[in-house]
C-alpha cells in the first residue's frame, strides 16, 4: 500500500490500511502489490509506502527512510503486539469439527509462543557471527 493524494479513502478493503489509519487518521491511498511499493514511491505515484515482508529489511538499502514502525507504535500505544490477522470458523461446520480446529489453533499459537525466544535468538546469533567474520 502506498499513500497518494486523491485516490481511495482509508478503510475500504485492506488490513494494512486499517493499521496505517490507526496511526495517520483518514488519508488517501492506493493499493499496490507489496513488491511494487518501492517503485510507486520512487516514481512519485505515492508520497510514502507501508512496506511488509522483506521490504522491512531492505528499505534502507533501497534509499528509503523509516518514518514510523507501526508495530513499535502499536505496542507503545496499546501495550500489545500488532495483530497480524484473525482465524474464524464458519458456523455451518459441525460443532465437533469446530471444537477440534479451535484446539489445533490454540496449540499452534502456544507452540509458536513457546519457541519465540529461540526464534528471536537466530537473527542475533547470525549478526554476531557476521561481525566476528568481519573482524578477522
């Protein structure tokens, strides 16, 4: 998604728009595929871009500057991690199947939470190893 004057209004159809609107208020925007956000900003089609995926890691290398990290802002303002999506089950699915699926979802979330420290250590370990190699 990229901000642009005189286009669609915030809140129309995209979860990223909701997150940006929580920070910016009402604004005009254009939705572009995540791999085209940099081009939209560089070409002037957009004044700024809300980047996701690998763009969060490569924006500086591409000559961009971070204005705000919405995840950090949300955590500071709300006190919780930025929600990335939701899981829902249709009511026409049999109750027993919905119950089983709810258990599976809960277990998956708990498993992810339990492994969070190990996952967060990987980039730190990789960065430390990279620095050691540079020192040699």
